[in-house]
């Protein structure tokens, strides 16, 4: 809601595991998120849908949750940048 107040317009919905927690970006509705560079591989972790969308050039920026590497690990797997700011910065 804070992003919308600042004028952001969400236009892409990405895949994530149930409750936003898991080692794989998979759920029963949309299945497993594949790495856009090599579809035999997955993107790992809960924010893998965001990393895959960036790698596939669906968007130029994406948000993600990151407690234990959930944004940084999929970003590394998809060869994009995952940034975790200090608590309370954004």
C-alpha cells in the first residue's frame, strides 16, 4: 500500500509458494516456476517468481520478501540482482 501511495502501478503478478515460504517457488495452482535461462532448472526460494520475471524481461523492477535469502538466492539463480535493504529503510 505504501508503494501505491507513492504512485507505483503494480502490473505483474508472480508465482510464490503457499504462505510465501518454501525452498521452491511452487504451488498447486500455477505449479513450479522455471528458470527462464534453463527451463530444466528452478528458481528456488519464495521470491523466485519475481526473479524469473526480471530475468525474462517482463519487468524492470520487482518486489520480494527476504528473511533467509528468499530474494537474493533466486536472483543469483536467474542472473539478476537481489537487494535486501536494512530493516525499516523502504
